[in-house]
């Protein structure tokens, strides 16, 4: 490839746009789900189990995840739910994980928030865990990718002489 080839810009810009756009869309989807769930009705449920783990990374610090299972009944139908929060993969720090484990212990009677249009979609904890800073970084990455693509495809107009 020569120095004037647009391919490095196309590949790099496309990667930034794709990855940044997908990650930003994921954050927005989680936020929209949270907003919709604020009006969901509740059903009685029973916790079957709940456990969590915390991980440490030298770059991003510590984060915790949670996993569980509960049964709930809507009408005459019993459902099994596994979603504890809207972001089970990152519930925050140890304090947030401990709070969830103490609240949703095995055998506890819980309020299950379910989607009235699809009772198989449910959550126990409706608190918003939108990571605004991550959403902003992902959106900025997508914008950078778009700008790189514009530069890669930019073709200067040939110079014209004035009369």
C-alpha cells in the first residue's frame, strides 16, 4: 500500500464506528429498558439462588457480577427468571453486590417486575446503572470513526484557474 491509500483510514474508521456504535447502542438499550420497567407491574416471586463474584483488573479496577434464579407467577402461569438487574455483568462494587445478596437471599419472597406485554421478561432490581461516562466514550469513539471515514473518502477537487 502506498501512503495515499485510503484503506488504513477505511479499516480504522470503520472499526471505531462499528465498535463505538455497538457499545453505545448497548448502553442506550439498557437505559431504555430501565425507563420502560419503571411502569411494570409486580408479581410475587421466590428466590431460588443468588451468587456473585468480584474481579480485579489493573486497568479498570474492580467490578462485580451477579447471577441468580427465581420463580414468579403471573395469573395462573409460573415463570422462571434469571435477570436480577439490567446489568448483571457489572452490578458495581462489592457494596452493591453485598446489598443485592442480602436483599435477595435464597428462599426470600421478592417482588418481580415483569413486562405486561411479555411476562417472560422480568427483573428484580430496577435501579439504573447506566454508565454515562462509558456511553459518552463509546459515542465519541463512533464520532471519531465517522470523521476518519470522511477523511479517508475525501477527494480534493482539482484546482481551477480563475479567468
